[in-house]
C-alpha cells in the first residue's frame, strides 16, 4: 500500500527484484486546500481497511510513501493502532515529514542545502493542510504521538535536506518506545532522491536495494 506515489510500483519492483510478484495499491487521497486535515488520514485508513475486507492479511501488507505522504503513513499506523486494528508487517519512509510545528532549528538550517523544499511553497502548503488545526496534534505531527506497538519502520533521508531532523528525531523516539526502527542516511542528496528519475545514481541504487532487503526480511 503506497500513499499517492505514481512511481511507487516501479521503485518497489526494482527493490524486490523483477522475479518477485508484487501488487501495489496506490492511494489517491484527497488533497488540500480543498480537503484539509483530517480528510487525507480518513482516506488512508479507509484504504487499509478495504484491503483487510477483501482478505489481504495485515502481515502481507507494507505501507510506504515519501515526504508528506510519509507523514500520512505514520499517522495511519498510529490511528489504526489506536482503533485496535491489526497493523501491517512494516512501513517504509522516504524523507518523511513528522513534525509540522516548525520547532526544530535544523529544519531551517538545512534549507541552504535543500533545493527541493527550500521554497516559499512549503510555507503555504502546511497551513493549507492544517486549515487552523493545531500542528502539535499527534495525528498531524506523529513525532508527538505515542509510538508504542508500531511495526518495524525503515526511514531513509539525506542529511542535507530540511526533513532530516524529522526522520532522525522520529526514529530516536520510536526506539525509545521499543519499536524496531532503522534510520539510513546519505550525504549530498536531494529530497526523495530515490525517485525523480535518479535511479542510475549509486546512492539511489544502494537505497532501493536496502528497501528490498528490509521488506524481504519482514516477509521471511
């Protein structure tokens, strides 16, 4: 289950190998500003419940996404856990947003080395999504959620991007809560370098291979 990524099927096919049979449900959730929080979270949890309703076992599901979709991946897990619904085998996060409060200094410091996110659109997109909601609410900024009981999590991020600290702090908090959380980092790479047609880069190949290894371990 991939939250809204048109390139997800190709990326995960590469990660798992051409011989692996893979089905991907790409969730085209409703978008802000027409549909602000919590509509996107409702769409994502509804999609997961649909998978269960048609007989897909939770241990055969991986949830994945990048950037803001990674935020929804996390909040979906937290919401499902809170509602007592069986969780998937694990989740993969590429350069994910985990804190919309803007309280971390490194978020702004890394703007100097982030050509993708360091633009004015980032600063109107978040308010458009929130529509006046409190950004510290755990189902908006999962960094502040109770993370106990979540399945294994894999985070990949560049140390040069604005969301580096979002991933690092989340993994630290997840580990403190007893969650099997892994942080993999690369230097000198852009936001979500695993896509954007950059699959021929050595770093991209390495990152995608590590995603495949993580998923294979879960399924084995």
